[in-house]
C-alpha cells in the first residue's frame, strides 16, 4: 500500500513542509484513517477492490469523514489542509520508495489530487442532500466501486451505512479530541449495520 513514508521529506511539488502547524495532529489523523482503510473486512466482505486504487479510494472515504467533521470548527480548515498535505506527502514518498521516477510521480500525484477533490465534493454534496442515503450510495458507486460488478446485493447498501454511521458517530464525538488528533472509526463489521438490519 503506497501510503507510508518517513514523514520528513519534502515533495518535489513544493507543497509539503515539515514542522508545520498541526503536523502531529494531522499525522495522527492520517494514521487513523489509514489503519481503518487497511481493515481486510472491506476487501473480503464489502467488495472494495484490493488494489492500489481501491485502497486509495477507501482511504479518501475516511479522510473525507474527518475533514467533513472539522471543516466548520475553529482551526478545522487548517487541520484539514494539514491532513491533505500529510496524506499526499506519504503517497508521493511511497511511489518514490518503490522506484517510480521523477517523471512519473507528478503525473500520478496530479491524478490522485484530482480524484481527491472530486470525491470530497461528491461525498459532501451527497451528505447535504435531503435524500442523503440514496445520493451517498450513488457517489460511492461512482467512485469507490467504479469498476465493480457486485456479487452481493447488499454491498453498496452496507458500505453506505458504514459511511453514514461513522459520520454520525464523529459528529457526536468531542471536537477537542478530534482536533488533537484523537479519532476512532466504527469497525466495518458493526458499522455497516442499519436500523433495518
């Protein structure tokens, strides 16, 4: 999984600098999002593609959940930007560690950044819609499950429930804890349950 570097290098894009505000907090939030996205349950039971792209897209779902929670809080936009920087610094370094050259990394990073912006917008708009569950399911189908032909009829329903349940849990979590880098995601084994389940 191309996500972990040493956290100290500077990207050739010049976008990432060490020792910045919210560095420790953004790192802690990134690790929490990454750990959640590494749960094998998503790939074995929720049909998320076990590929670099699939894992990247699932990571973005968790990063979205964090940014969506903190965006309107004091310092939230700054911490959200720091989280973005931390995530993409590590993706950048991951590519370099496996030997992707200086010519190839920027192209891949540009693609990932466009994907990030598009997905953040799609998920945010979905949650704000009056039919949030239906709109979110559609957004996840287009982005997380782009090339997936579902083998289980309830997969998309359960993944949608996971995102909605975690969004609700984070909304009720103490904001001071989240801003300090402390966050817990519901495990997919229980987080995919709905009231109708």
